[in-house]
C-alpha cells in the first residue's frame, strides 16, 4: 500500500500539472457534462450543459470553424477525432486547447455519446511559437549573410552515377554572387549541369564527386573555358554522407591570374629582350653605319640610349594607360628617325587601358625587333605601315595592322618560340581578341581584331 501511494501521488500531481479535463456529450439530447478539472481550465465555476453554451466560450475567430468541424463529425462515420481551438476565459485571457475524443454510435451510425479530454497546451504552443520566432530570426540572419557575401556560395546535390555512369550535380541553393561570378542564369538552379551546361569541363564534376564520395574537403584553383574565368574554390561536404550534398565557396580570380600571367610574361620578356639586346644593337649599328663614319658614333649612341629608355619605361612604369600613338613611338624609339619616313603611323587618337597597353606594347617591340633583324628594317629599302581603327558600333570595334613591304624575302619560321607567344598568345589573352600573322614572301603582316571595350 505504501508503495502504491508513493507511486500514485507523483503521477496524480503530474496529471494535475498537465491541466487535463474530461467531458461527455450526448448529441441526441444535447446534454453536456464536464469534470471539475475542465472547469478550472476554462476558468468557470459552472459548466455549460449544451453545445451552444460550450461554443460561447470559444474564441470568436475559431467559433465558426469548430462548429463546422463538429457538424461534419456528426455526419461522418468517424470513431474518434482530434482538433485544437482557442477559448476566452471570463477574465479575458486566451488559452489554447487540444480536444481529443472517442465516439460511440448505434447500429445506424448515429452518435450516442462523445467522451473526450481537453488539454490546456497554451504554454507548449507559446514555446513552439518562441522557437519558430527564433528560427525565423536565425534564418533571417543566415539569409542576410548568405546574400551579402562577396564570394560566390552554393550548395550542390551530387549524383555519383549520372548519365552514362558519369558524376553529375545540380545547384539547389545559391547566393546572388554565385550568378554574378559564374555568369550562369537563375534558371540553372535545380538543373543537372551535364544537360544545362554541356560544355562545362569534367574536372568540376570529378572534384565535387570526390568530395561527396569521400567526405574530404578540398581547396583548389582552376579555370573554366566555358565560363572564361578562373576560380579559387573551397568545397566541403554537408549533411549526412549518403545525401551527397557539397557546399562550395568560391571567388573569381580571373583578373589576378591574368595579372600573374602578365607579370610572368613581363619578366620573361625582359629576359628575352636582354638575350636579344646584342642582336638589336648590331642591327642598329648596321643601319647607323649607312649614314657615314662621321655621324656613326653620335647616332649609334642616341639609338642605344633610346632603346635603354624604352626598356626602362616598360619595367618602371608598368605601362599605365597611354595613347596608342605615344605607346607606338615609345616602343619604336630606336627607330625614331624612321617614323614618318619608313615607318608610317595611321589611326585616330585613342588611349588603351593598362592591360591592352602591356599586351600591344610588347607585341610592337617584338615586331620591331624582328623587323630590324630579319624584315623591313634590316636594310634601307623596306617600309612598315602601322594602322588602327576604333568603331564603337562595329564587331570587332578595334583593328590594328602591322604591314611590312620592300624588305628581304620572308620565310615561314620552322618553329614558334617566345616571340610568337608575345605577338599572338599574350595579345589575345590581354585583349580578348584574335591575332593573325601572315608570312608572305613580300613582307610580314600582323593583324589584331578585338572588342573595343577590352582595349579602352
């Protein structure tokens, strides 16, 4: 007996603490009976005896709904039900009630009696609402941070065995910077990339597939030819391993890589120029000697000094944006006395941006060096015409040509070296343009066609 009492009393206290009350309703005679505990929940001293008296205790905003649910219940064959509603106590306080009941019916299905309990769940609902509010606030902070990130961020779902057994993935969430830095349209969201971006390189699929499969994060930098950009990427798994979701934080480092490549090319060009310096000076000496021995020392010294000054301009100033005419004259300084005579400049007044300045400047220097060693400037018979045009409404909007005539016969080089890299590859990379070179016997022709917005 002692054990039963010691066990039973805490259970009774717990039930009372739960604020549970019972009721019995006989619809055919509209008779309603409540337990004393139910009276406490509703804050009443006298229990309602009819359904109409009960519904008067409901919150006005819930009354019509509860009456409709009750009517539907009586017309159904349900054996139990559960619903929730708000009540108003006499003191004006509002409580949330969970109502659960079992239904006894006669052979014809009419409801004889409904026996149920009401549980006051107000505190529970308030707690849930508080959690929801905090979750919404947390989600709002996350979303604000998510959208404010300068770095691109996305979450991808990886399919390890996609079409033809290949890894595939799709973006399931992305911030605004993702679209800005990749160039993908918003419609890419949710689409499988092998179909939506068929030109995307395999290494992206392989890398994210490896992260999803092994659960090991990875940091790397790589390029996408399809997107025309370089990216610094950190990819790491999220959620459970079987879900194969990978988060990707990345930045567009195209400009940095271009600058690094240009810096390396600049250093290589300086080294290359130093190796070619003796040949250039010998060519200058040969041309200067044509003026006669009495002028040789003075003119030779001037040309060598001009060559040194041009080289110093390249390394010291980094070729800030300058007019194209000024750039050409700077690079042609060793042959300044030939400008307007054997070297003709023809084009509108325009300035180049730093990237285009570096690319075109080095190409012109290389072309001039080769012309002095092998082409139109090797003797006193050849000429060079350098022309350019800028047409904002044309595609491409910028064109530039270097045309040599009258020099020694030109032959196609047996191999391509650093000079070819400077005059073609670096120019195309720095201007997003296309370079064509023709080694016609009558004279070399070099032509650049590029978007005008990449030049100015």
